[in-house]
């Protein structure tokens, strides 16, 4: 019984380095030390780490093993997700490698992307919150600079796009529209895939030149596969469809059909109200004239 309790107690105990590794959610990483430091009047947690030996000396662009270029004396830090209200940094040596294809670059690390000062989890969290809040709110919540939010989101977008199939594959039914932002002072052109319901392309501005950029990004085979294009009645959209997808059928989306019907109904309603008001005014004028005539006749000479 004593032996069983002792074995159970040993299984329940967790080493500090193992605990930190689980909290960081990083594979292929060896924890060397964990310390608290004071940085700009704030206490932060610094995790000294290194990649596993099989993950060292790799190009950050292609992931291939490369010969070293310089020593590992330079130390670099990456911001990780906070533990409670305490900022967490991963600290490690940052040697450079010489890749035959990409040149001299800082060696790859398993917890962060190339040219980034933040871990994968930190950047994913920032990008997710960016979809639901403003850049100012995101920067205040994560305690980073305002302009850093955009650069993080772009890196995550690029990484996700490179790891997933092309958004332009199997396009058959697409929708084109323009939307306003900045309280209607600026416009953006968007393209969606009706088959998946996903947004596949967006650019600032509107007009034929902007939409032409989308069709030029497609190959001839991808443009030929498009069978149906829904849009509003803008002439520049029709011209682009005629130039790049002449075999595609163009239709008006239900949103604009309902909007146009409501606008036409509003015009009929306004015309009916104007006519009714005019008739009432004419009747009042006629009644006033008759009353004036009767009062004049009733006057004594």
C-alpha cells in the first residue's frame, strides 16, 4: 500500500520545466531555465530555451539543414502569451545559417516564424481578436504597438494561405460586390465563392481597374471554369465579365433585386402621398372659394 501511494505521488508530481513546456505549447523545445526579470518597472517571466538538436541549423524559409554562418552568441527574445497578467518571453541563441537558395538568414526556431518577435500562439491569438475588435483595442489588450497588429495579421494570413489549397481552385459560381467602410468615405471590392460561401478576394477601391486585378490573378483555366457571376447592375462589372469570362452567365443577386424593388416601391409611395396631398390642397382651395362666394352673396347692398 505504501509503495502504491509512493508511485502515485511520483506520477502526480510535475517538473517545473515540463510545466512551462506544456503552458508554452511548443514542440521540439528544451527548457534550460526559468527566471523572473524586471523590465521597464514590470516583472516578466523569461524562459531560456533551445530547439532540439535535430531542429537546429535549419533555413527558416525552406526548413532544410544548412551550414552555419556565424556563432550563436547573439541572444534573441520572442513574446509569448501571457500567464495571467505576467508577460512571458522565450529567450534563445539566434545563430545564422547560409542557405543555398535563400542566402544568410537567422536559423529557424520551432516556436516562431521568420522575422517575427512573437510566438505562433501569440500571433494566432492577436489575429483572431483582430476579426472581432479594432486594432486599437487589440493593441491595448495584448500590450503591443498599434501598427504591430497589422503586421502580425499579415504574417498569419500568408502562413495560412501557403498551407491551404488555393482559394481560386474550383471556382464556378462567384459573387462580386462593393462595400463601404470608414463611415461610407471609402470603398472596397469583394469577391465570394457561392459554392463555399467564403471570401476569396478583396481590394481597396472600386471600379473596372480594381476588379481587373482579380481576374488577372486567375489562370486561363480558372477563368474558363467560372459559369455564373452574380453582381449588381454596375457597367464596369459587366465589362470585366465580358472581357475575362465571356462564357459565364451574369445574374443579379437577390439583395440588389430586393433593394431595387424597395426603392421602386418607395417612389410609388412618395408619388401617391404627393398626389394625395395635392388633391387635398385643391379641395381645400375649392372649398375656400365656395365659402367666399357664399359670404359675398349674403352681404347686403
